[in-house]
C-alpha cells in the first residue's frame, strides 16, 4: 500500500507539475493567462459546502486561503489521477510504463473540467460561455496531453 501511495503521489505530482510548467510557457511565449488557482480554491470551498454550480465564481464570496486551497486541490486531483492510472493500468504498467495508458487517462480527465469544473465556475459546458470556447477546448486537450506526458515521465522514474 505504501508503495502504491508513493507512486501515485510521484506520478500525480509529476503530471500536474508538467501541466503547470506548460501554463507558464504559454503565458510567457503567447501571453495566455495562467490558471487562477484562487478562483479554483473558491470553487473547491463552495463544492465542500454543497454548491457546485455558479453563474460566475468570481462573483461568489471569497474564502480565506482560497489560493492555497486551489493549489492544494489542483495537486490533490493530480495525485488522485495518478492513483487511478496505477489502478486501471495495473502493476504491469507500473513496472514498464508506456505513454498510451497515461494519455488515455489524460483525455478522459478533460471531462472533469468540461462537464464539472468549467460549468461549476460559470464557464458553461466545455467553456461554451467563454468568448473563445474552441481555443479553451484545444488548450485543455494540449494541457492534458502534457499532464499525461508528465505522468508517464514520473512513472519511468519510479518504476
């Protein structure tokens, strides 16, 4: 159990960190805004209180430490996905990782953003209420591919 937990943490943190580095690169090279983890933290706090969907999470009352909560939630979800990858792909994958299972999971996890978090924060289903929904969707696909690559790379380190 402790080996599983260790690998889930390393793989999830590796994927999440890769995604965060990608966001920094996009910001510096193309000027694309970085994710606002304070608003994600606000959303996580509201979810914990039973309110999932908002018209605009920015209009919701702020929470104390919401930026730290957003970052912690972001990495906790990454670790959860690392554990799911290990469970679904199995011990054989953990011993000899390949990219495809990580990428498939990365693509599946886009659904959590498109059908839970984005509408929950007021962006609509798959960012449909944003002025540039197709750009957001494309960026989500690329970011989750980077997440998958990070999970795969971290899995290679701990195999």
